[in-house]
C-alpha cells in the first residue's frame, strides 16, 4: 500500500513538473490583456479618437428636419334667439334673424399627418475657431497614439523587470541554500576537528554563528521570491505557477551601433516624450492664433439653406368650417443665404491674447526641456550598458580569482595556517561574486531594453528575441514550503 501511494505521489509530481513554464512572451500577452494601467492607456486612445471624430463633425454640414401633423377635431355652435325677439328691434340689434334662427352643431375630425415638414442645412464656410479646434483634436489624437506606444514600451519594461526579479530572487535563494549547505558541512567538520583537539572552540562558535545568520537570510530570500511572483500575478491578472530560467549562453554585447551620438540623435527624433512635447507646442501655437483671430475680430462665415412645405384645409369664410379634403392650402418656402458673425468688442481680449502667448512660450520651453532630458537619459543609459558589459567581464575574472582563493584557503586551513573565519570569508566571497554575476546579467538585459525605450525603438519583437534564450527545462516555481526547494 505504501509503495502504491509512493508511486502515485511520484506520478503526480512528474505531471506537475511537466507543465510548460511561462515564458516572457506569454507573460507579456497576459499583461497586455489584463494589466489595469495599460488598459487605461487603451481607453484614453479610444477617447481621443472619438474626440477627433466629433471635431471633424463640426466641419461637415448640419441638417435639421421637422415634421408636423396630427388629428384635429372642431365643434362649432350658432346661437338661438327666443321667438319674441325675432321681430323686436332690440333682438335685431343683437343679431336675431328669423331666417337663421336655428341651433346647429358641427363636429369635424380629419387626419392631417403629415401636414408639413421643413429641412434646414447649415455649412461652415470659414471659421478659424472651428478649423483650429479640428486641427488640435487631430494633434491630440496623434499624441494619444504616441502616449499609447509609450505605455506599451513601459509595459514591456515592467514585464521584463518583474520576470527577472523572480529569476534574481531565485538565484539569491539558490545562493543562500548553497551557502547554508557549505557552512553546515564546514560546521560539522569544525566540530569533528574540535572533538579530536585539532582546533579551538572559537572556530566552532564562529562557524555556528555564520550558519545561524544564513538561516535568517534564507527566510528573507524565500519571502522575496514569493513577493516577486505576486508582482507577476498583478501584471497578468492570474497566478503564475512557474517560469523559465535564462540560459547560460545569452550574448553580452555593447550597444549597436556603439556610438553614443547616434543613439542621442535617434532619441530626439523618436522618443515619445519628445514627440508629445512638440505636439503640445504646436497646439499652443494654434491656440494663440485662435486668440489673435478673436482679438482682430476675424469673422466666421456659414452657408444656410432651408426648404419647408405645409398644407391645411381651406375653411368656408361664412360658416368657418372646412370645405373638404379636396380643397387645401399649400405653402412652399425656400431660403438660402450666408451668415457672418464676429466680435465687435470685448474687455478680456487683450488679457486673453497675453495669456495665450505665455502658454505658447511655456510649451516651447517645455519642449526644449524635454529634449534636454531625453538627451541626458539616452547618454546615461548608453553609458550604463557599456559599463555593465565591462562589469560582467570583471565579475567573470572575480569568480575565477575567488574560486582559486577559496581552494588555497581551504588547503591552508587543513595544514593549520588558516583559521575557520578565513575559510568562511573566502566561501562568502565566491558565492557573492557568483550572485553578483547573475544579477549583473539581468541588469544588462533590463538596461539594454531601457536604452531602446529611451530612444523609442522598444517593441514586442525585442521580447521575442529575448524569449529565444529562455530554457523551459529549467524552471522557477513559488516557494510553498520552508525548505526553499
């Protein structure tokens, strides 16, 4: 029974381990659909597009149409006089007449739908405010698309950083586990040497203190790994069970082209922040021209065309009753003309002109500042990548030197020329150099992508290229037990 249970658990473990690990492309696809910050950028782009369409509508003809009709009921009465008044002069004065002295009531009901309609068309011929509003809405829509591209690049960076934070946390945990294992083995050897009188009790105490410190660090690295997985969950909207590690053959190269000036030139022409600042300046200039048009009372001209038709039954002038459906009155009216409007005077126009001029100058200075900022960021990012490449080369040599130093120190400890503190320090130096090397490779990747983001050339294809260097056979999973494995 126990054997069957063991085989079942083993099979379950194999099934779990066979689940394909999420790679960068899959994480990005999930974040593209589920990240709330990026979803806001999508909505903002759609809003700007709708505003541009609404602004275009102000340049198109406006047509209004109205219909009138319904059912009309009419009841009419004639007054009746008493017979004694028919021949009385007073009755005559009041309108009494023997020939028409009768009471009659007419109820009239007829359909009159439709009994009339009108169509009016209005078209803007010349209006500086309307034209500038449309142009600015187009500029704003273009800016929204550039902002969306910037948010997409930002999403790539956030995904890559979150992904490699997980790998970095796992590397730290693996490094801590190796340190604990090595220090524990060193503690056991030191205790054995102490029991046979080959070393002092201080070596045992030092080894024990180092082991206890590593236990504390191990718990911290476990928590860091789980926290890094939670960040992936927030980006993707769902728990991530495992991700692929970076392969060992990832190429480390200087930026191409290896010319700082070319990167700066490309950034000034393509950085979304620079393009956005330039469009803001263009909009401020157009707004200032709009204010000047009002200041100098530039008129607006519109064409108006109208057509109306109406019909109504003709009433008998004597009986005040409709004569019938075959007799109706028709009215057709056509109008057309131009309307010109302009402002004659306004106390605020001088002040408004000054404010719009200052807004234009503020936008111009903001554009210059943005260009200077992007130039500084590009140079800094370029130099960071170059410096990280050199740092990786130095760390490779540092690992070799630390490994040789540890071998020499361990041999010296065996013959009694080195103490346990020196051995532990040599081990820590090697482990730290290895961890720094792995972290610096991750830093190189993110720095290279940030350089591309700064110049505006980062796109999902960079993730596709990076995805080729992920090893799906070596995975990282969240820590669910205190073993750290």
